[in-house]
């Protein structure tokens, strides 16, 4: 469109000149512009990475990318993208948010949800294995789409949806009766669109990984709905709560992230049924239900060493906590290889004071701290 716009503007300049020389200039400029546009288009096609497996790359590319230029989308996703380009903006914003949340949840673990810069798969080969990590990523990515679209609907950013207007009349909670009103977040539309868009690829395949992804996608969607909260406004004399008007609102996405992180810890190993319609729990002694649990098919690598085939980046150079006994401890993070210690100067905020009204002023203080980083893997002598 930029190229067409330039050609149009150049053509207009030539017409306005009203002379033969102006017409010649117009043709030369138009020809030069067409050559530039062709070169730009060719470079774009050559250097735009091919998206084979996922819509996650929308978050990296941004919503300005035309739907047809995202090869990773299946037909159903492409049709939804073309019909609702404004929704792609929300999905892109949602992708950035859930990736940040994933990295927050695993910041102190060997696998830290690291993304690969300029890699169309976003997470690399680690997602090829049907592991706990893949289960978590699919769940929180689906949750991120629900959250982003629901939020955009309620804020009036989308033409196709708005607030949830179905809640009418009176209801009650532990505080008593209230009237439905205000602007409830439209979680049902967010769930519906996320299901149609995110699940589209998995519904085209009938194997264990597709079933696993569909199951974990659903867990992510339901996690957002689980934490919808009731917000109310009081009406009455002198601020009394004689009458309450209430609506449902999204909770902070961190609550969804915390919830799915716990589900990651208790994820259940499964195998596909012989008829290919469902799962069987690998542990024959398991008596519960997998409905609201994350499921995985393959065990995870230990992520201690760099393993390109497994998508493991290793923990060499990762910072660890010498005094911790958790997963961020130097013993666990460094996989028994030991660690190096460096004394570094760090600038922190200190002597903070509240200033009326309404700011906090702090000073920059330098502090000397010991930073511990994991040693690299030592090659066996016989390899050297």
C-alpha cells in the first residue's frame, strides 16, 4: 500500500505539471517507484521467516502484517484473521503478555521459558517434545488470547463485541443481594473466539499431541474464567450500601499464571486411547480426574546441558542463588557442575521518601554484591 501510495502521488505530480516534460518525469518516477517496490517485496519474501507451526509469531510480527503473509495459519485461522483484523492486534498484545508471564513463572528454573530472537517457532525445538513445558505453554497462550480479547471487548476497542449485556436482574453473594449492572467483562466471547482460533490447527490432526494440545488449551481458557471477580458500587445516603450494583471483571493475569504454574507441578502423564478419542493416565493407581489438569505425553529433558535436538539451552552462565535451597539454588541450577563468583557493583534505589502529593523520590545507591553463575559443562578428556 505504501508503494501504491507513492506511485499515486508521483503520478499526480506529473499530471499537475501539465507539460510534456512533466509527463516524462511522471513516467520515470513511476517506473523507479515500481522498481523499488518490486525489490522491497522480493526482500520481504526472502527474509521473512517461514512460520510452520504456530500463531504465536503474531506477537513478534505485530498486527500490521497481512493475514496472507503468515504461512503458519491454517485456513480457519486465516479466515478469522481476514474477517477480524482488529482482533489480531489484541492477539498480538496477548502473546507478548503471556510470554512475559511464562518467563516470570519460570525465571528461577533451569527451563526459563526463554524465547529465541528472530525465530519463527518462538521457543525453538523445546516445543516439539510433548512435555510438561509444552503443556504449560499451550495452556497459558490460550489463556492469554482469552484475556486479551475479553479486555479489548470491554474497553470498546473491537467492533464485533462489547460488554456482557446478558447479566440482568438481581442476584446475591455472601454480602447479600445486589443488582446486575455496569459493564461486565465479556469472558464468554473471549473464550469462544479463542477456542475457534487457537484450536483450529489441532482439530485438523488426530494424534496424541493434538489431543494433548486441545486439552491444555481448554485448561488455559477455563483458568481465566475461574478468576473472574465481582466488583460492586454502593448506592445510598452518605455512602451507605443500601443498594449495590455489581458486575464481573477480569482478575490480574498473574493469578492465572500462578494457577497454571501449580498445574504444571502436578501435570499428569497420559497415553492416547487405542481408538484415538481420549487419554489413559499412565499411572494405573491414579483415581482422580484429568479434566482440569495439565497433561503431557513425554518426559522433559533435564535442561542442564545444551541439546539442540531437545531444544535445551543449558544452564551455563545462568545466575544462581548460593543461599537458596529451591530450584534457583546453585546446586540445582548448575546441575552439580559448580559455579563462578564475581563481585560486581549494582545501582539500587534507596532512601525513598514519599513526597506530597503524590510521588516517591529515591536516591541511587551503589552496592557491591557477589554474583554466582553456573560453570559450563566440562568436556571429557578423551574427547579433547
